[in-house]
């Protein structure tokens, strides 16, 4: 979690059991790129950002440009067509910056392993700061995964209440 740790070191300081925002990076800004797959993970991310979940209250926001982003949020298996788009987004982001993979496809290719059109997941290709597995992970599981970066859980109901799996990080 080296890169993402640099983001947090630049943006936050720890106070007691909570991480308090300092400086401009509050909320932590996420830029989403869907690189392939079936689109299901992207739909769950759209649901997460649609307002039913307190994403901003948890300390995160979505932006429309990589130039304004702290973290690249990737869903889907990486198609060869999208590889240069993903690289361009990464290069456009200011430093420090990090990578979060949402869903099995983004992590290891899932149902879309490497072939002549697809490069599979990003595991062992790039440094991933946080992995949120699932096919797809629910919006709440994504939010819990994001909150794990802060060492906390989202307020209110959690996916554990529904017997769902938990998020993991690298
Ligand atoms: S992980 Fe599952 S839901 Fe997400 S893009 Fe891949 S096949 Fe679709």
C-alpha cells in the first residue's frame, strides 16, 4: 500500500482513533475507469455515487477528470483497446496517486482472462494499493473497502449485517 499511503500521508494526520482531514484532500477524490468486463462493477459504482450512500461523509468523492483525482478506481478486465486510455488517465493524475481495483475482473481478469483482445486483470502488471473483490462487489462492500484505507467502517449498516464478504487490501 505504498502509493496510497503517500496520498494519505500528504492529506491526513491521525488523531486518536480517527483520521482527521487536513489540507485540500478532503474528500479523497476518485476517478473511475471501466476497462472492460461486463460493466456490472461500473454499475455498482454508479449506484454508490448516486446518493443513497454517504460517500462524501465517509471522506470520498468522484471526479470527472483524472487531473483532479487522487486515486484511479478501476473496474473490468483490461482490454487492449482501453490500455492506452488507462495509461493516459494515470499520467494525467497529479502525484502522489494510487490505484484501487474494484471487482474480480480488475484484479485478476475474472471471467475475462488474457486473450487476443484482453490483457486480464492488473495483478502482477501494476502496483495495486487496494483490492475490493467480488463479482460484482455491492456498493456497500465498495464503500467498506474504501473506508478500510482509513482504518474504519462506514457508519450505519454494513455488509456483514447481510452476511456478505469483506473487502481486502494488498
Ligand atoms: S467482476 Fe463480475 S460484475 Fe465485475 S465486471 Fe467482472 S464479470 Fe462483471
